[in-house]
C-alpha cells in the first residue's frame, strides 16, 4: 500500500465515521417517526455515509463527491442555525450560546467538510510537499468559493422565510 492510498483510505474512513456519528446523533435527537420533516436530514445523512465516500473513491467522480459533500454541509449548517435561533437559550450568555445552541453541531459538521476538502485537494493537486498552493480564492475548488455559496444560500433562505411568512 502506498502512502497516497493509506492517507486517502484513512481520510475516507474519517469521513464515513463523522458522517455516521452525525446521522446517529440526529436520529436520536430528532426521530423521523415523531416528525416527518426529519426525513430530509435522514436522507442527507444516508447520502453522507454511503454516496459521498463512494464518489470520493474514484478519481473520475471525486469532483461530484466534493461538491455534494460541500452542499450537504451548507444545507445542514443553515438548517441547524435556523433551529438554534428558533430555540434560543434563555437567559442568553456567551456560555449558553456556545454550549446550548446548535453551534457545536455545526462545528462538527464543518469538520466533515474539511475532511472532504483534504481528500479532494490531495487527489487533485497531489501529495508533493514542495508544491505551492495557487489559484483565485473565490473560484472553484478553493474555500472562498464555498464561502460565497454559504453566504448566498443563507441570504436566499432568510429572504424566503421573511417574504413567505
């Protein structure tokens, strides 16, 4: 086994483990049998545990895995942030905001994103330690591209909630 294969396998296992952990936590906290709106996160979790790692496994489909993983993280972030705002802790303090909202869950979710980014970057750009990182920050596949999408989708989500009350 080469170092390249070993590192990729380890990162894929980390992606599966964190996705499976998130899915199991979500099923425990928000069971589908009690509320059918929990079906979408269930579906997203299944995609994250099975489909995304399969897409990351092949060089031909790695861009699809990277994109799907990123958008699942964005959708999960927006949904959890909305849930956290709607269930804001009272009384509000820095401790309650950090520990009693969905912020810790969102941080774990973004770990999934960065694991996927590591797999994608290592496969696309190689494992050469001397190679410089280049490219325009806000262009695909750089992290700035994702920041633009998080911002844009968040604005559309917020406006839709505000306009269609």
